[in-house]
C-alpha cells in the first residue's frame, strides 16, 4: 500500500528543526502526553527523548498503527490506539493534565479542536493542546472581534481557552508538500467569566446567528426568545447589529439565558 493517503489528509512532517520547535513549545518531562496522528513516528521519537511520564498515540490508519507497534514495541511508556480521534471517548482515555500534540488532518482539524473544547472538565483533563492547522483555519480560530476572520470558531475557541500563535510552518517541511502554509497554535484551559453549562449550546446559538450572517440580529432573536427576554438582553441599537458585530461576551451571555429557559 502506498503512503501517504489523501483520504486521511496525510502530510508527514519531515523537517527536524520544526519537529524540535513543536516539542519545545512546552516542558513535557515526566508529564502525560498524547499524540494525535503520529504517522511514521517522527514527532514521537522526539517526544520520547524528552522523557515523558507516559505517551498515548492515536492513529487511525491500520498500517501505520502496525508500523508504530513494531517500532516502539519495547517501550513500556507507550500505549498505541488504532482509533479515529473523532469517535474516541476522550473522557475515558485522557489522563489528568495531559499535554496533547497533533499535526491534524486539515479536513477535520476544526472538528478535532471542538471535540476537546466540549470536554466538561478540560481544565483537569489536559493542561495544553499544541495543534497544527492550515494557516487560514488558524486565523479563524484566533480571529479578533471586528476582524474579517472573526466568527463562530473564534467565539467558541475563546470561551474557555487561552490561545497563542506559536509559529508558521512552510509546505517544504512536509511530505508530500501541501499547497498551503501551516500554523502551530497553543491552547491552555482558562476559567471563563461566564457560566455556560454545556458548550454545545454555545455551538447551537452561534450556528443560529451566523446562519444569517449578513442580516440584522432582530431577525434571529425572535426565533429563540420571547419579547421580555429580548428586552433584557438587547438594546434597540444591538438589534440592528449583524452577528459579526456582536462581541464574544454577548454570545456567552445569550447562551446563559438560553440554558435558563
């Protein structure tokens, strides 16, 4: 069988300098570490050189899974799962305060990030996510209020995560060479000033609002709330705004009200 597989969005990281930069984003000595999509194990080797407490590899590709098992069969620190990360029970598999690396397939990278955001106790399940995204996706995640990249993903990601852009990665650092630039982002759990019980409700609210991105929000809020709550939440000028003109905090507040009713 030939590698890499386009169907799985496989682009193997081959640049040793970039691999070292990714590993050195944080200290992993004696820490629980997870790597999503280890591929042929280039990043895995460097993780092991930093002497983590434990290492879980999550690899969907069965042939790569078999290769990894052979390559690291004598290392007792490693647990290798032949699983799809999107179907994996993270609550069950992740050890407390894990550090999680991922050179994520571009076609499902946002879905993987959202899966971690949904974890009810992300502040105890992981201490840091270090993920690589397509540059345009990274810009959507870090999009600031009133910028052209601001939208649902930025609002969702910034609810309970502190995000830091680390560095960009050239297409020349991969095999095969992708057509786009990549960006490494670091995410650390943080306490929100808002109390949303279920992040999926925030997903629902932002989905409703941004499905009519160019329309004033007064067209949307009537579908969700009665007139009394609308008056409590919004001023007359607010109702003339478009979804992209509402601050993230407003979406968190709207979601809190949504959960109450």
